[in-house]
């Protein structure tokens, strides 16, 4: 009985399980067939290169720089910057020329005097008692600037030919140079002998000093170009000091003085700049020597000139 039941159960199991395996096999084959159809190979598509797309060529003078087929705008910006820098440089040069024409240095006056263009001061009447020394100084400098601008080429040529540190009063035109015999008297040359403020030697910082010839009324001009250190920086400035005969004085003894200073940029610590702000400056002449002194508690000046006259 038991054996019979076992065979019956086995036959029943085979009847149920066999169709299931057959169904699973069929579905698997369908999936494989289906996947083969979906993954069928396709022909690759080749895109022809477009004309004018360009390639990046480093430092190419012909082909501009491209990035992803679009022209790099940096080259245009760089060109614009170059144009801007050129225009700024041109403006700077024009400004420098304008400034140089308005600045009157000792070198300029030296050249003009050497060319015989600034030995006298034209139509300016230095003997007018109504004009202060400061006003007279401004008139003289204005006339000198006009002469400089009118004769700029001649003055530059003269400075190149006579690029020495000798004051202009010592120089003569190259065509007029001649040998001096022992019998001829040598005219003494004007010199700035001392220029001290609070013990500081300003004369040592002067690269060029110009002393004009003494005019008929005794008036004369002293101009100096300076190069000095201030705050660790190299500075430049030009000073003009006019000595005008004091009204009512007898002879050529007493002078009033006026000072004008031109700086590369404002430096109130400059002793010469401080001197230009002093009022009622006076000087005394004894023989060929002209002395100007300032004695204040915190500010002392010693200024001595030898006019070189007999």
C-alpha cells in the first residue's frame, strides 16, 4: 500500500512540475531572441569637419586663437588695452611737454644767457619802486619762459654742446671762444659761496647754479637746480631768488629779496620751500659780496654770493 501511494504521489508531482519548466524555458528563449533583435549592430555615423571651425594655434600671427570654435575675445581686449596705453602714453608725453615748457631751470637760463638771449631783461623796468621784488620776479620769469619757448631748439643744442656744471655767466658762445693772452685780464666769475639752513648745506645738493649779470640798477637773479633725498626718495626742485635794490637806500648796499620755488611735487619740509614763505627778506652788499641772513629761534639761514665784479 505504501509503495503504491509513493508511485501515485511521484506521478502526480511529475504531471504538475513538467509544464512549469517547459513554460520557463520558452520565456527565456523569447527574452534571448528579443534581446538579440534590439542589440542588432548599426552603421557608425561620421560627421564631416566644418570649414572655418579652426584649430588653436599658439602664438600664430595669422590664425587667431579659438576656443570651441568661438574666437577668443582676449586678443581684442588686449588690443584695446594697448590702444588705451598708447593714448595714455601720448597724453602723458603731451603733459610732460607742457610742464617742461612752464618750468624754468638753471640749465635753461644758462643756455639762454650763453646765447645772449637773457643778459638783460628786455622791457621790464627793474627800477620801478612801486613793484615789489616778488612781482618783479614773476615778470622776469614769465619773460624768460617766453624766450625759452621761442628759442627751444637753439637752447637745447647749446645745452648739449655745453653740458657742464659751470654757471651760464661763465660760458660764451662756441663761435666767440678765443685764447686769452697773459696780458688780458680775466673777469672774475660770479659764484654762490654758501647756502646753509640750520647747518644743512643746500649748496652741496645743487646740480646747477645760474647767477645773472647785474643790471644797471644793481638787480640780479640767482637760480639753482637741486637734487636731494627726502623721506628716502630722490627729489628735484628749482629755486629763483631775485635781489632788488631797496628804494631809498644809497648806493648798492641794501636789497630786498623774493624767492620762488618749483618742485616735482609739494614738499613742505624743503628748506628752500620754507624760505620762499619768509617775508621781508633783505640782503646787504659789501664790495662784491652779497649776504642774506635769517635768524629765528628754529630757523637760521646763511647765504653768501660773490658777484665777481671789480
